[in-house]
C-alpha cells in the first residue's frame, strides 16, 4: 500500500510538472522583464547556481568530514560520506540521462526549438552540446542527493540543507537552464538515491570504514 501510494505521488508530481512547464517559463520571463540578465538578482541566482554545483558540494562535505574527524564524531563522518556518495551518484545518473534525452534548454530558443531531440538534430550530434542537455537537471540531482541523506539521517539540519537544494533548483529555472519538469524528475531521482545510500551506510558503513582504515595502514 505504501509503495503504491508513493508511486502515485511520484506520478502525480511528474505529470503536474510537465503540464506546467510552459506556464512556469512564461511566468518567469514576464516577471524578469527586459534587462534582467544584468540585474543584481540575476547575479545572485547565478552565484547560487555556480556555488551549488558538485565540486563545491564535495568541498563542503570534505570540510565537514575533517571537522567531524577532529571532534571524534564518527556518525557525522558516516553521514557526510554517504551524502557525498549520494550526490555523486545522483549527478552521474542525471548527466547520463541528459546525454540520451536531448531535450532543448529553455534559454536555447529561438536557436533551438523546444523539444526532445535524442542523439541527433538535423544531422548534428546533440551529445556534448549544452543546448540539448536540459532533462533532467544535474545541479538539482547533486544538490538534492546531498541534502537528502542529511534529511534522512538528521531531519532538522536536513531541512535546511533541502531548502538550500531547492534554491539551487529554482536558480536553474530562473536562469533559463531548465524546465520545471527537469528539476522535479531530478529531485525525485536524487531522493531515491539518497535513501539507498543512507540505508547502505547504516548497514555497512562501519565495515567499509574498517576496511579502508586497514588498507590505508597497510599501504603506508
């Protein structure tokens, strides 16, 4: 029953997001108006997007692990390692999917018409061309993948992390890099990956940590 309910909620969220893709984009454009790209607001959203990407998340996670290690807090070390793994896996899955879907970014218009092009568009490969890498959002996947583990492990700080991840996702819409459905699917995918990563970290984290420690000491 729970699985069926979750599946229904996911299906409803995804279909609703696709239904409101065009409405969301039109609303954002109308709200921004002319000259928005040179505004302070645009620079703020750009900074949120830039510093919410995978390398900065890994830097934050690594710094957190060093602090937790210094304090002798093994549980937070486990949580942050799981969050970094989750973020990386979610981003990898999202980026792999983007190579195959070939969905045009909102800001690619009018050069590239809205649509799904797969591997080719008018005889040109879409793979590697950022104009065709809208679905799903890699930024959202990595951010929610990281925050999701915190949410499952420690709900209170996890809520704040998820708010930050939501801001990163919104920044991608505001910058015209993604549709509403792009970030919705990426977020749902990342939440699922985060749940798996945290579950496995709880089950096998100590054993893995012990193996890594033994290997490190032996190599030295």
